[in-house]
C-alpha cells in the first residue's frame, strides 16, 4: 500500500549549521583511517567547535587527527591542525571537536578534515569498526564531502558552535538524527 511518513522537525537557531536529513548513512572509511573532509559556510561569528556523530561496534580508545581550513575560490588554507584523544568510544555518540575561536567567521567557508588513528580495543575483542554519520540528502548549500580526496554525495551529520549559541540549540541538533518517524501508515 501507500506509505507516508512524518518526521519531527526542530527549529534551529540562525547561528548554526546543521546537516540533517532522513536518509542517514555511515562512513565506515573513517575507521580505516582515511581522511574525511566536510566544507560548510559559517552562519555566525565566533566559530569554535563542531559536533560530529560516530558509531563504534565495540569500546575503543582512539586518536582523532583534526584540521580546520579556510576555503576561498576552491583553495584550502590550513588554520589549525591538532590531535584529540578519545577514551572509551562506544556505541553511537556525539563528539565535540573544539578549536581556537575564529572571531569573524560569519559568511565564510571552512573545511573540517578528520582522520581516526591509533584504534585501541578496550578488551581482547577484535578491532572495532568505527564510522561517522552522514546524510545522503546533501541539505547544505555550497558544501561538499570528500572521502580520501574523492567527492561523495551528501554531508556529515554535524552541527557548528558559535559564540552565543544556546543549550536548546545543541539539544535539538544532537537529538534530531536519531528521532524515528512519529507517524507511519502502511
């Protein structure tokens, strides 16, 4: 029969970028250490953090290699590069990637590049698989996703944090990808 689905919608503050759609995929290349780059346009001044969503098949300690670049006319200019240790990564979690505040970020394009390295299983179990969540819908304007340097259709499921953002905004963004359809007719 005809199927119809209604999805819950969160109204997000204007100072945030959120890439969320109903068709979620998991980038397993992340767990193999390939670099994954997401470009986006900041919507507010004071950009200082990005939340990504990960899934791990078994508990693990990992190191994330992070890079933030400014993007202008298709050229990337690296601003920051650092590593972030994450202990006891397990199940589906939100990871906050913080970096020095970019004061005049509104309206400018940036790229976040992430790689996972040094995966250490928390027990004697096999090496865990680690993936990052993405949307197949490509809802962000002027953005693109690169996996190992090759363009991939879609956008990471992520949100940005700028000065003056709200706890409510963070709550809505972090919960939206995991909301099931609120109504389904078969």
